[in-house]
C-alpha cells in the first residue's frame, strides 16, 4: 500500500515568488491536512481538506492557500514568499479525519 | 503558554533502558491523543493512538492518558539504538477533526 507522497522533496525559491506543493494521499483517504514544521515553532497546522472542502484552517496569513481535487490529491500554494516561510511542509492523510493521520516525508522549502 | 508542553530534551539512555516521555496540556476538550516518531529528514510516523483516558500497549510501547491531570506518557521498554529519534505528542478535540496540536518533540538517543 503506497504511503503519502509529497512532491517535490526540495525547493529553493526567491523572496516574492510563489510556490505550489503537491500531496497524494493514501488511496481511499479523503482527509488531507497540511503542516509547517520549523525548529522554533515545531509543527503547526495550516489547513485540512475533506472531500474537496476546507474543513479547518490554522492561524496563517492568506498567502497560504490550498485545494483538494476530486481524487483527494491536494496542493498548497504560498504566494509572495518571505524568508520566514523556509520550513518543512508536511502533508498528512486520514480516511475520515477522526482516526490517526499518516504523514508524508515533506517538502523542504528554502526561501533566499 | 502553549496548549501542549513537551520537554525537548535531549534524553540520552543506555540500550535496554525503559524510556518515559511525557506531555502536559491545557485544553480539557482534547479527546484524541497520539504519539509520533520522527527520524531526521523524514515525516512523523504514527506510533500510538488513544481515545480519552486509559492505557494502550503495542509491543514495546505503552501509551497512558490521564485526563484528570492533563498528562500523557509514552513508555518504551527494552530501548534500542534504532529508537533514537524525536518523539512528538499530538492531540485534538472531537470537533476539530483534522487539526492536530503538537508538542515541541523530545529528542531521544539510545546509546549501544
């Protein structure tokens, strides 16, 4: 059974650019959540999508957005990148959102 | 004050020792409690998942939840060098189904 797949694994972007990260959940999982992980703040919740609808949102500025497609694949977008957006971005999927979440290996974003 | 507090360590133990990892929390609405293990440059891996209070055992791992004290623990018996990783506690309430609140993580080193 394939796990959660995140692409790309590494990204280097310049301040002011925008970036799109992709997440393919485990087959049959309809809930996809995104997290930002930094050494200072740890793992922080960005948003959750369930059946193409945003179900929860964390305390991040509007520059962070996401969407989910009918096949449950999800993308997150960060516009007008700032140096502080450098982090490991993790995607996690669950069959319903109530049970445990399985994480991908993440996309490491570096903003220069 | 963070909703979930976890001692970052590092914690260093000899091989074969019993390891105790702990988290405290302030939100009494939390109902679901998880422990994740994260190796360097990998995503978190779900180890234990418990609902409400009580104990749960899985092989060398035992998770305990004491809701009256707002305190959760993970015990690792017969620790191995391969257990060296960062251990993250996570929790959520029953309504915010996709939003996990994480502790900062405890770095564990098991020395041969």
